[in-house]
C-alpha cells in the first residue's frame, strides 16, 4: 500500500513546515463526514504515531493511520491553483462517487 505526492504538493508542504518552524510532516487520513460518507483530513504533526505508515518525499514525511490507508491506497496528493483558489487535491482511484459540493466521497 502506498500514496504519492506531486512536486507541487511536496514543495507546498515543505514551505509551510519551514514557516511553522517545527514538525515532522503531515498526517493524511479519512473520517466519516458529509453527505457521501467520508472526508479527507490533513494536518501538521510534530511526531509520528507507532502504528502509522510513513512515506517520505525528500524532506516531507506523510503519516497515515492503518484504517485510513485502506481508503487512501494509490492516492496521489497534489497542490493545485485554479484561478483565485488553491488547495490540495486528492486523486484517489478508490473513490466510487463524490457529493455535489466535493467535500465528501464514497468508496
């Protein structure tokens, strides 16, 4: 099981970690939410938990808990700018449907 990150996503996270001044990377996960069932969670972390699966992209570490990894396997994390909006985009091959607002998904 694995995930990947585009160069844009790696560079964005690295810049934020540098500005933050501390931290070991980011945690990516899923939680029950929204009208389709699941939503992505992304947060900075100061340490990795023992059960986490850790992926390294240069100086950027991504930690994922085992339950979330099942839903995120094969996902590419990207950082995109579209007009005035910018943010992370999850290219997840496991998604079978998404809600109309794009906030949640189903597998």
